[in-house]
C-alpha cells in the first residue's frame, strides 16, 4: 500500500491514467480533429440543398468532360487508374464516381456523354432524383 495517499499501487496507476485521459480530452474540447465534410456547417436547409445540387452538377460535368477525352491525357489516366499492389484493403470498398454512374446509367454511360445536351438533361434528372433521396 502507498502510505502517503492511502491507495494501493494499482489504484494510483488507474488514477493517473484517468487523469491523463481527462486532461487530453479537455485540451481538445471545442476543436474538431477531422472535418467530415467540406460543406460549411452553418448553412440553412435551403442553402445546403442548393450547395449539394451545385456540387452534384459540377461532378456530372467533370465526369462528362473526362469521358469525352480521346487522347490518353493525364486526367483520364488518373481518373481510371487502379492500384496494382496486390492487396485489397479490409472492409467495404470505397465507392467510386464510376460505380455510381454505372449503377445509374448502365455500362454504356460513356456513349451518352458524347451527346452533351442529352447527358445534361439526364444528369439534371439524376440530380433531382438524388436530391429527393437526400431529403
């Protein structure tokens, strides 16, 4: 027994651990260690839906643009690149933009991007459908 504190040695270690964790937590109070989203937190529901719509529309425009590239540019190679290190990461695989579009338009989505007006109309429909699911 520890004579000075009246506790056993194990209790003093537990107390030290508890105190160190508490002080570490107190240091991080009010600070976010990781932002979960790039969206500003203080937006109203209307602003948030508008923000999401703009992001989704931009994403569809980028997808269309990259799919229309015919020469073997860096942008297209990086977008379609898959690592070949021989090991898969554990857990569920991260969903890529291409996976979402194939699920939505099918495997022939690349042909649809060649017809810009048609792609924009269908992308607008997808955005509205996606917005209805999100709300």
